C-alpha cells in the first residue's frame, strides 16, 4: 500500500513535468496534422521529450537512451530524436565527491591524490569526472557516482514497473511491444552502469583487444584507485573527433582518421565481438600522435561469432544481390518464423537492396541498410534482438562521424582492402579448417568421458539382459551378439562421428 501511494505521488509529479514540457500539446497536434507537417511535428515533439526526460531525472534519461535503440516500439523519427539526447546535468558539490572517495577507500582525499581539481571536467546524470594527479605524478581522470544515485534509480524503476502494469492492464494490446522487457533491459543496464568496476573491466578488455593496433589507444586503468563507486583511468589530452578545424590546424590527416575509425569499429564488432556502443563524438578523441582514443565505457555491445557471421552474410548477400541467400540466413537462424514465406521475404529484401544498386559508393550507408532491413522485417514477425539494434545504431553514429570528417569518400570504401582480408581469413578455406580443428579439439576433450559412459552403459546392460529383455533372475546368458562386439561397435560409431567432422 505504501509503495502504491509513493508511486502515485511520483507519477503525479512526472505528469506535471510532462504537461509543462508541451509534449501532450504536440501529441494532439500530431493527431490533427496532415502528412505535410507530420514529420516537423514529430521532430518538435522529440525535442520536447528530450527536455522532459532531462528534467525528470537520471532514470528517465537512461530510459530515453534505451528507447532510442528500439525503433520497433517508438518508431524511427522518435528513435532518431532520442538518440540525440545529451546526458549533461549540473555537477554535484565537491563535499559529495570527498565523502564518496573517503568512504570507498577508507582514507582522506589527501592520502589518495597529490592534486585534485575541485571543478569537474564533465557531469552527467550518473556520475561526474574530475582531473587529478597521483603521487607518482601521473595525470588521471577520476569518475565518481552521484550520491544516492542507486536509491534514486531503484525508486524510479519501481515507478516504471508500476506504469507498465497499469498500461498493460487497461491496454492489453500493448503486450506485443514487450514494455516489461524494456524496463528489465533498463534495470540491467543501470545495475551495470552503477558499478564502475564493470566499466573498468570493459576498458581493460578493450585495451587488451587493441594491444597490437597502432591506430587506436585505450586509456590504462588504475585499479588501485578504482572501486564500485569510483573509477580512475589515465588522463588523455586530445582533440574531440568532431572538431574538424582544430584537427586540420593540428596537422592531422582527416582521410586517414576516417579510415582508422572504420577499421577500429570493424575490429571491435567483427574481429573481437565486443564493441563500444556509445561511440558518439564526445567519447572519441584524436591524440597528438593521430591515434583514435576511446573513453567512457559504460555502454558496451557484444556479438557471438554466429551473430557476426549472420550480419556479414546479410551484407554480402546485398552486395552480390543474392536476396534468396539473405532470406535463407534469416530463416536458418530462426529469426523469421517458419510459417512465413521465404520467397516473399526475399522480395522484401530486394525492395531494400535494389535502391542502393548503382548508387555512388560514397553515398552507401551500411547502418541505414540494416535499419531498412529491420524495418521491413517487422512485417514478417521477425523478433529483432536488441544487440542487432545496438549494432545498427552504433554503425549509424560511426558513419555520421566519418562523413563529417571526410565527406568526399565513404569510410567503408577506405577500409575495403582490410575488410576483404578479414572476410578471407574468417570465411575462406583456412577459416573453415581452423573451425573444424577447434571442434575436433573440443570433441576430443569430451571423447574419453563419452566413451566411458557408453561402455559403462553396455557393462550394466550385459549384466541385466536375457533373451526376453531385462533380466529378472540369474538365468544363463542368451546366445546373442556378444557385448564385447557391441562395445567395439560403440567405439566405431564414435570414430565415424570424428570422421564426419572433416
């Protein structure tokens, strides 16, 4: 009862902010508008929704960011507006910073850092960042969670579940939008983002993945100064990637940076299956050596090898205009229900692919191609997994950044030789032999146990079988095929299984 009253009051407060934002007025205007003014009204409403989310608190900002990856729920126009949501809020006071540091490390600030700048360099809804210097004279960036942020998130999540249950009770048809899953995704995302050790681990993993890449740099973690609520990393001086004139003035080669950006993202998503999913210009810098520096690892995406192969085969099918192959891979992976028609889905894929045939290479967007494919796939009841939507959204962001850097050439065109080399290594004969070898090694590890279980089974059967079947008493053994022969056959079957793997 107490939760119900608390949620009701919180809901009333949010509704008041919503009314003041102008969203209801724009919604009414949208219903009454004609087609010519519809897009303008949606853009206007998108800006109002962004302002509403920022005024409502950190959980609502995160909700907006989560929904921006779900155009299947809110539509493309609103999804595009929410993707521009800037998570910038006023900083919290320095006394809160000191309390957090002292509580986390059980000592005073003076014992942790030689110097600590009281003015934050950045402030967002979850945390803010300060520059500091360690006692070994290393400049570092210190990220600190906002005081009581976990409690605020928990209260807001209860409100989101309350609203979801209310909507589903009165509007059952909304179940198809899986609103409860959106809230669960948000809850999972928040639980990760409010434990800065996980963000540190993501940074560490990415740094390890890029250890042999000369064109990218990931700041080093300082684990001795990192905890659940504090993250400390090497400080990086650089130029934000969207400040084109500053990059030119500093003597950087923009074409090379655009190429490196494409390869950097391709390496993350396809080579390693682990990618920075919040790669907007504010999180990408260019250092004095011309290397791409990535920061802020709160939102990461991951793709299993079969996911990477799935996307690669789709893109290859579009490039070669083999729409039947594109259709087949969707059905083989189980993403499109089998009751749908493969032939009709292939025609739908053709409707997406043909408009790009003959387009200048520098005008082709892989992100937009996937976006159109996901849009049309909804007509065939395809359950688009959030990881693919996150990949598509990140692709569009990366392409936009590359286009602003060097508009004359498509960044994927610049990276084409590298991409072809990757495809040969991962889809050619050598790759298949490598995969087969890995499967054999895995199988050989499991083989002794499998044979032992099989022989044990036959040993038990040998003791408990007569001419009628299972033995009830100690009758003489029937004159049938000896079980030693059955053992040999069992081993032979295992041998054939290995042979079939080649």
